[in-house]
C-alpha cells in the first residue's frame, strides 16, 4: 500500500473485495492506523429505537446525523 501526496491510501483490490463498507472510522494507536467500518461503530445503537414511535425516515435521519458526527470525530 502507499500514501499519495494528498494523503490518500491505496488499498489493493484483494483487500477491498473483503470490505463491506466504503466509510470508515479512523483510529491511530501506537503509530498504527486502524480502519473500522462505520457500520461496526454504529452497532452500539442497535435496538435503541425499539419501542419508540418513530417513522423510518426519522430513524434514517438520526442514523445519518450520528454517522456524520462519527466521521467528524465527535463520537
């Protein structure tokens, strides 16, 4: 893999084939970069809306807002 002048990391096709997400939460730990699919980070919300009287659109909007916070590093 390599990092280009714009900071982009090129992942080999063999790695990309196994990924189910195109959005990742990035962590840096001990000089290592860890990519965590956003879906995994949002699993903590699973079941949160159970029993709530929300429409699908309202749930989608909440998930969208939380995803954007996560990608900005606010969570």
